[in-house]
C-alpha cells in the first residue's frame, strides 16, 4: 500500500489561512437588526407607539363626532363653537406628536444604551469601521419608524370610520391629500427617529438624549410660541417638528412652508445632526 506524499512548503513561507469573509456594511446591518429585534423593550416601545397614535386619533375623532352631532341636534353652527367637520380628516395622524417622542426614545436608546453599558466597545471591535454600526442603526430605526407611522395612521383611519358612522361623519380615502398625509407620517417618524439617534450618539446618555429630544420637539416650539418677537416668530416654522408637520398638512395656507419645503427643512436638521454624530463617533474614544 502506498502512502500519499507529504506536501512541504519552503522555509519562511507563511502557512496558508482560510480566506476571511471580512466585515462589510450588509453584515453590520444584519447584526444591528438582530440586536434591535431581540430586545423586549423594542417591541414594547413599538407597540406603545402604535397604541398611543391610534388611541389619540380615535379619541379625538370620537370627541369631534360627538361635538358635531350635538351641535346639529341643537341647531347651532359647528364653526361657531370651534368645531369643523374638516378637523376629522386630521385624526388619522392626530397622535403623531406623542408617537414621535416614543419612537424617538427608541432611537436614543438604540445607541446611548450601548455607551452606558460598555457594549459599544464590543461593537467597535467586531466592526472596526466606526461609521458602519452608526449608519446600520440609522437604516434599521428609520425603516422601522417609517413602517410604524404608516401602519398606525391607516389603522387609525379604518378603526375610526365605524365610530364616525354613528354620527354620520365617516369619510373616504378620496379626501384630498389624505392618503399622502398618512404615507408621509412614516417619513416624519423616520426623520424624527434619526434625529433621536444622532442625539443619543452625541450625548451618549439615554436620559440626556430623551430629555433633549422632548425639549427640541415639544418644549422649545411651545415656549418660543409665547415670545412675541418678530425674529423668533419668523424662525418658529423652521424648527424640526414644525417644519416636518407640513408633511402631514392637508391644506397649506399662504405664506407657510410647502410640503416639500417643510420636509426639506426637517431633512436638513437630520443631516446636520447625523453628520455631527458621525464626526463624534470617529473622533471620540469609546
């Protein structure tokens, strides 16, 4: 029986190693998706976002329908008591102000929690290119937020119709700009979640990021609205939440930002904050 000849290699030649598949953006994206979907808090916050958006929309629709019905029964003009049937068309996206804060909190936690627990070091060791994990997180949270906004808006619309039918106030999808508004609710939440992710990256603290998000989207527009200085009032439409809300508007009044302009302003806020987050990620120690 013959034995196979032993293969030898010249002295000084390194041993052959299996080719490494390497790390690329798609693998980083897959890893972030796994981390995102395997956390119980993710599903709790997403379910809460949908529940809050739908609940507020249904409650608002029920209140308006009841008020319109009462005004009709008493023979009063609904507009005279501050109630108009057109307000019902806003209810499918009526809960987005609270929804943006919940989905935004998820965006902050997605990155800030890794810094607070030290898990970010493992992430950066696994993916040496620091920007890949950040942009992978951005893709994941933006996609999930967009789907959440669209699902919540359409769910609110369809669940609202049986309630309004009791008052004879149901309406169809043919209402002008209604469907685009519900679809753009996903764009609005996606941009809000990216701003939140950027804040979480810059502050590296979950509580600080969430508080800053609430201040930027809710407190600042409210406070500045009470300051009657011309330059402040002129700047108000360019805050991210005020500008982004134009995406959801069914009617654009003269002098206001158009739907495209409002979306562009909010996108600019998002791009600037994400760029700052990318610079911080590249230059700061983990």
